[in-house]
């Protein structure tokens, strides 16, 4: 189970041999530039998340000017460490620079990859904790955060403890580099401490991670923006789950299923796709496996299928499901639609 936060979250051993090396940097600074120069690379590919696309050209130029290395910038936004560039996207690249993400320890790498986590300090732990002490947050509180604000986690926990809170942080599974870390597909650190807390506080910007956390844990979830100090209202988890149960009900009568399987290195669960196909056929349904890299809802228009189950990132179904022409479920939801597992308690599709 989780424990009190007593220091900086530990880093486990990274990607096992013989995979190329993963290296971690807090910011895009001199240490990264030196290591790129020393690596003797002639060409690297730069990946940026959606929030940094505006800065991609200047970041690319800064690497090129400081190192003399040719830099190609991936046009598409990077979803996460599960989404590395394919050889076709960056032919001849000898290394990858990925901004805003940490490595996934149990995911093999094709090329040496430099993870720049883009750490940010925020408004200060004492100020944030003082504001939180005046909020309606429960005192037994699970803490979860994005990579950018992990430095805040241990110091904020201490400040909260001094104000009567009992903060808890779980270590999580092998897909997580840090204790307290949130991935869109994995909240196992939060799940470890669920029986010890009355609610969760997510530290970070945007709604992507808090929404995933709310699906994964049966506790109220608040989000704190460490930059502005703004604390959100708790998410409507009951409403979120009701909408998913309605989608499951809409798909329950489907006879012809499309089973979506990703070719991404970090999202490839084709073994699960074949297992789900066998499960559907054992229940008298038809099932086709559809392989994709980046899924566009338009790719599914016009197909002679009644519903879909996505074995790739669970957030495709949960966040983007309304964009698809037919109901799209996660694997646990699919099993509920077949009658093989109960609808409740709701189960998040955790990537291990």
C-alpha cells in the first residue's frame, strides 16, 4: 500500500537491456545539449506534446545551434512515452528527444531517447498548502501529479501534513517511472492508497489526467493548478460512469464487433485483441481485428460493424467515444457488454 511522502519519489531501473538507453533531464538545458554533442549523433528527431507545439521551432533551433546536430521535428503532437516516432516518420534519425514525458520503464525503445520532463516549480508549496487548508478538501488525501510538477509533490505533502492533512502517495506499477505519477492509461499509484484516503488531489494543468483518475478510483477528485493556485470543483464521477454504462447498454446487442489494435510500441496489445475476438465468438458474435497507428473516427465510417472495443489507449473510448460512428468500449466494458462481468463496480482499463 502507499506510504507517507518523505522525500523525492525514487527512480526505478529504466528500460532493461538490450533496449537502447533512456536518459532523463528536468529541463532542456546545458546537460542535455552536452550529452547530445558527446553522443556523436548526426540527426535526431524532436517530439513535442500539444501544449508545446507553439515552441517546437524555437526548441529545435536551440538544439541545432548548440550542438550542430541536424534536428527534424515531428509535426504531429506526441501523446506520451507510449507514442515514439516510427522509423518511417524520421528516416535516418539516430536518437529521439521527447519533451514533457518520462520513460515507461517496461517499454522497449528502438533508439536512444532523451526524455526532457519540463519540470516547473509553481507558486510555492507553503502558499498552496495554506490555501488548501481553507478548502473543503478531505484531510486523508491521496496525491497524484503530472511529470512537470513532481518536484512539488514531497514538499507540498510536508506542508499539508503540518496543517493537519494525512497525504498519501502510492508507488504504482512497472509502467510508472515515479511514485505519485499519473499516466493517462495507468493510475496504479492512486489505486494503491484508495482504501486509505477520502479523496484525491491532482497537481497539474488541464483536465486530461484528473478525468482518467476519476474513472480509475471511487473517490472524489479535485485538481490544483500549481501555476495559478486554482482549485477545481470535484469531478462528477457518478455522471461520468452513468454515461459509460449507457454506452455499454447501447453496444450490448451488437452482433458484429470491430476489435481495434494499435501498432504503437507502447500501446500494442494485439494478444489481448485476439483473446477478445475469441471471447466474442464464444458468445455467438462476429469479430474482426482492425490494426491502426493513429485512429481517426472517419476510418470507421461505412464499415459493416455494430460496435467496437479498443485495446489501445483507454482514453480513445472514454474521452473521444462520441466522435465515433458506433459505440466504442474499453476491454472491461466489452466484457460487461457480453455479460461476462458485472457493470459495477466500474473498472478502468489499466495498462500494466
